[in-house]
C-alpha cells in the first residue's frame, strides 16, 4: 500500500534557533489536533538543524529529511555533506533533484542518479523531484522531459531500491509563484509517471510508490489535489514555514 505523505522543504530559511522553534510549533499542533494517522509527515530543514531537530521530533512520528547530499561517502569535496553524515545526524529522508538544484547548481539526471544511489546505500529514503519549466509545458515538450527525468534519473535502481523512493512532481512554473497546476493537470502527469514506473519496474512497484505534487500547495487547494487518484500528498515549500498552514495541509488527509 502506498503512503500519503506531506513533506516540508524549508529551503535556505530559518536559523538553527528558528528551526527549533518552528519544529516545536509543528509538533505542538500535531499533538493537540492531529485527527488522522493517514499521512506521514517529513520536515526538511537546513543541514545545520538536522541533528537537533531529529531529537526534538522523537516520539512524534515526524520524520526529518535533508534537501541535498553529495554522492561520495567522504573525501576532498569542500563544503559538501554526504548521505552517511546525514544519517548519522538523524535524517531518514533526502530530497534529490529539486528544480532549484537543477537550475542553480546544474544538477543533471546522471548526477542525480549517483546521488540517489549513495542515499539509498546510506539507508535514506529519497524524495526525487521531477518537473518541467513553463517553456517546456507551453511547447508541449514536457512529456519527454519528465520521461527522461524518470528513466535517466532512476537508471540502475532495482525494485527493492524503489521501496525507499518517493517521487515528487513539481512543475517549475508552479514553485513559489502562487500558480498551482490544476488537480486535473497534476493528475494527468502523475498517471503518466506511474505508467513509466509500471513499464520499468512492473505494476506492483508502480502502485506502491508515493507520488507527491509540489508547487504552491496551500491549505485551500490541498484537499482537491490530494483527492486525485495518483496524487499521494505534497512537497510543500512556502506554506511549510508556517506551522498552522503546514498542519492544515496535512489535515487535508483527515
Ligand atoms: C518547493 O520548493 O518544493 C515548492 C513546492 O515550493 P512552493 O510550495 O513554495 O511552491
């Protein structure tokens, strides 16, 4: 059975102290008001806060993820952090291939495939992001782009790797812009991705992989999006920085 998942990507926001405060607030509303155990909750703070926040969420069921990692376990890679280090700090998940990493740090499908392998080998669950730009959508080339992101990005992985793989479809034109893909537009792409997974890994795996939607998800549109057959939750940017909004999105599953 695939899981419903709501993951918050805090990006380069919040100092350690601010991250601790937000976590305590999220933990508080979840303890007081959570009406459903229908959704897994993941928060992805700055690397500097992972160790501390992993302790703060103990016993709450909230999982902690990183936003990126290097593909080597250690070595002369100044400024980088390995998947092994993230696990040692308490992370259970890592986001790989966010469009901001693809766009600003030139990460391509081949590199992302290496990062995924390293993350899985370290024991992390991977949230792998795919999605097209506005220009790709408008020129109707987005199907090919997404297909390449899935097939090249998942190259070399086997069925058991896919048990620790979550896909996030995030149209770049909808990230942080306030423009959301309509529920039908998102569903169409999610079904396409599930079909690609079916072709590559078989029906059982395709059915079990959670596919999240990301791109301006807010409390007032989450329910409609999450109600779609192939949308299993959301990767949330801006709205995950406010405990109440993030929680109200989680409650779309209640
Ligand atoms: C994201 O960055 O993954 C994201 C979906 O951002 P936002 O919710 O702010 O559009």
